[in-house]
C-alpha cells in the first residue's frame, strides 16, 4: 500500500511539473511575441516621427543647402536617447546616408528595405528582423515625390529579454508554489484513498484466515466505498454459507455437503455402482428401556448413544447414511473409495461395543441416578450397491440401496445384545485381522439361499504368568 502511495505521489508531481513547464513555456512565448509586436509598432511610430521632422531639412539638403544636415543630426540625436535604439539614419533619394548615430556611416550607402520582404503599412513603413535586431524604415515623400527614408534599428534582446526573464521568474515561483500545493494535496488525497484500502486489505486478510465476522465500515460513496460494501456483502454470504454448512452438515455426510455447496454439475451426485460394506447398529430393547421415560430423556439418551456410535464410525472413515428410530445405518468404501472397507467396518463395530461397555461401567460409579445401560446389536455385510442421490425433484437422499443393504439389516436383526454378526464375504476379508466364530447357516427373510453367519470375538487382554498382556482365545 505504501508503494501505491509513493507511485501516486510521484505521478502527481510529474504531471504538475510537466503542466507547469508547458504553461510557462507557452506563456513566455506568447509574451515574447506580444512584446516584439509592440516594439515593432513603437519603431514604426518613431520612424514616422523622424520622417515627418526630417522632410523639409532633407529637401533643402537635396537642393544643396548642406547646413541643414545639422538639423538632421539633431533629429537623429533625439532618437538615440530612446531605450533600445541602436541605430537611426536618414537616407537620401539615392540611398546615401545623410545623418546617422554612427558617424562612420555618413555618406555611405544605407540599407534599403524592399517592399517584398515585409508587407508595408498604409504609409509605406516596413520592418525586418535579423540577429535579434529590428530594423524599421519609413519612406519620406514630398508632394508625392520620394526624397529619402528614415530608419530606426531596435535591439530586441535589450527590450524583450529582461521582461521575458522577469516573467519567467514569476512563473517559476508560481509553478513551484503550485507543485508544493499539488504535492500536499496529492499526499492528502492518497492518504484518504489508501486509508480505506488499507482497512479493506486487513479485512480481506482476516477473512482469509477464517474470521467470517469481519466487516469494514464504508467511508465514502465512491468506487472504494462500493468495493467496501461488496466486501461486506461477500462476508455476509460466506457467513450465511458457513451457518448453512454447520446446520446441514448434521444431516448429510461431508462429501455430499461439499458437492452441494460447490454447485455440482447435473449428474455429479448421480448413483454409481460400487462395492461397499454396510453396517447396521440397533439399540437392543429400546422399547422396554424407554417405558416410563419422558420424551426429553429419551431424546437425550438417543443423542448420547448416537454420538458415541457416530464418532467411532467417522473415525474409521465411514459414512453415516441415516438414523432410523433407534438404529444407525452406515457404509464404508463410498463415496470416497477405500480398499479396506470391510476391515474399517469391523474395527468401528468393535470400538462401538467397547465404548458402550466403558459407558455402562463408569456411569454407575459416578452415581448417576438417571443412568440407563444400553447394549446394541450390529450386522455387517459386503456387497455391490448403488450409491447416490435417490428420491424426487423436491426431496432427495444420498444413500446406498441394493441387496447388500438388506442382508446387513437382516444380520443386525439376528444379532444378540453386544454381538457383531458378519457375512461370509466380510469374514473372508477380515479373518487375518480379527477373530471370528462360525455361527452356522441362517435363512434370512427375503432370500432363498441360506447365509453363512460369523460373529466377531472381542479381544480382551488378560495377564499371563510373566505379567505380559495376551489376548484371550
């Protein structure tokens, strides 16, 4: 932000300097032109006056009365006192210099101005500028006859340059003042501009760091103010999205939530065929447990048990599909693919039973009068299902459907309290990592062929003779 302030200040100074120099140059050139025009007009007046005064003496000199040359010399002398006059002459009919400020020019041939060099005035006055010298000549006529010419030569450097230099100094002082004022105004403007931008940048950094409550107060109605208001609106949208995500995330898994919030293309959540491991967990004897309990306590109990079950499932990377009364349905291996999903499902089930056993043992020790012991039955099966959005245009559910779901549900119904029943497909996948016991063939409802059922033994460490902990066979 400081770089922006420096760049903008440098730009303001550069623009002011260029503008002041350009204006000063234009003003001095205009003044120089005006002064030269004025001096030329002054020279015309002087030559007309000299020509009028020298008419009769010049006529007598032309007639041979040479004593009249003294009168011409006095006229030249009077002209010489004028500021800036460097030469004055009276020429005869043949161009001979009869009187001049420079006595060495007398009787020599003077400089005659041809009419084509400069346009003559109504009285025939002409001028020519050369080497910063302005030569103005006026012809002398008597009774319509040309008898001579009066010339005055002015030094423009003496007459114009001092005035132009003084004006330049004045303009330079004004330019410096304007530049200083411009710098001060630029710094103030940049400070007023950079202040809101700096606050906006800090707000963006806080928003980037996760502070969705940050807001920046608009201080103007210009583009910066509009940008600030847009930032605040963005913060409101992100905060609202966060609230929706927090609330909606309690009902769907993270994968579905992210797909919905990121605006998936049509078909992004469509059903896909995949092998998964289905887990059903049901609270045993819940109808009997809830008899005589108030609704508030029933909800609290379900929340406690479901929290415990959900944590273990999520720790193993499972997806909680739904809560059905006092049951939980979950699956492993979708929507994120997992090669060891059977092992994850069995491990989650074992952790659930251990956590419930710990709860049932520790709660009475704390003297909780309202404690209700809870046991669950779990059924697990691995098979191919359809995972995706199932439902209508107005209401959909991201779930898994297929025969494997029904098998896992039937196994859960067969499980006794504190028991985990798995199918032969699961047994083949986890038998090297978990101890299982064959429970025989069972005829499941809705299936023609019987299913081989296995139960999972919980590994409880016991002390051996040497004091080490060994799993019980």
